[in-house]
C-alpha cells in the first residue's frame, strides 16, 4: 500500500468534492433519462429546450452554470437551478463519505451506494418512482460489497458483522457470515416496507406504495445490516410524517400518500444511517445493558 500520510487531509476532501460534482453531473443525466428509459450514455448531453449539443467546456459541473449565467449558449433559454444543485449536493455527500471512511478500500463502495441512493431520492422526488434499473443492480452491488469488503478492510466496516461472526455463526467463512447479515437486513428492510404497504392497503382499500420502496429497502438492508436498517426506517417514517402532516395542513387535503414520495425520506434516512448511524445504534444498544 502506498503511504499517502504526507498529503494534507484537506486536499483529499477537495478531490472528493470535485469528483462528487462530476458524478453529480452524471446523476443529472440519470435522473433525467432513466425514468423515460433512455440510454444514459447516448446521445451526448443536449439542451432540453433547443436540442443543441452541449460542448464539454459548457458542461463543467457548477462552473459552467455560473459562467453561462444560467442560460443556454445557443437559445438563451434559462437552465434550471436543479442541475448545479444536484452537483453541489453530490459534492457535499462525497466529502461527507470521505470524512466517514478516510482513505479506505471501502470508500469506493460507500460512494457507489450513496450515489445510487441519491439518484433514487432525486428520481422519486420528481417522478414518484424508484426504477428497477437502479434498485436491481443496487441489490446485486450490495451483495458483492458484502462478500468483498470484509476481506479488504475487515469485519468492523459492517455494523452487524462483528457480533454475527462472534455469535452463532462463529467458525463460518467471513463471506458466508457477511451474506447472512445481508439477508437478515434485506428481509427486515424489504419486509417491513412490504408489511406497511399491505396493512395500509387493508385499512384503506387503496394501494399505498409501489414495490419500489420494498426493493430499495432490500438494497439498503443488505448493505447496512439490520440495526442501521431499523434506524433508516425510523428516520424515514419520522421525517416523512412531519413533512406529510405539514403538506396536508397547508394543502387542506387528507390523504398524504398522494403527496409523499416515501423513497425520498427512506433514501435520506439510509444516507444518514451510513454516515452517522453507527454511534447512534451503539449508544441505543448500551441503554439495555
Ligand atoms: Zn438551448
């Protein structure tokens, strides 16, 4: 391993931020094209108003938006603030994940997981769907990460793994234990969301949630393990309910599920659990000793 200790940490965060802005620019394409089932590679970025191809020098994250004065170079149509906002948010997320992981072999995995969640959050916010083209590869990715990461950086990277490998599964190969942890997390995450939807359907006689939430929580549960998955659902339901009640009061309508993309709150909950969850669940578990 190359020793990078001489590099000041600030430099690492700047690199993470710039890389995040570039991925954010790609997420803009994903958020725009995946719901309408267009390729995310072809064609190159075009102005949604006049269709002119956007040159690489007009496609620099955040910078081009400012240089062009929020207008298309060709037709002068206003460019939505959403584009630089997504780029800045992704940059901030990458800095936070880099701060959480440090210079670790697990960092690229956490960045991919966080990016997939952010894409789902933005797509759900705009289109009220959580596309299979993201959740299915997301589930597969979580399982691969579960097998690979313990060999790269050891068991403590996953919140559930130290206790599982010391408990009933002691003596098993670590990848088996890790996959069992993923399965428990996935069943808990996906299962609770499925149960919530089913109960709501029985109570009200209407379909409350698409299975997108269930699949998204399979991915989150497999990656984060059961404790951080419970935290994710708690944060998602709590913040979703507060925003939902606020929207219901303001709009005077009485059915909140029409207004609420629940995947947004679950996605933000999962990101919060990834970044800040470990000390919270350790503290909470300590209350019962
Ligand atoms: Zn244009």
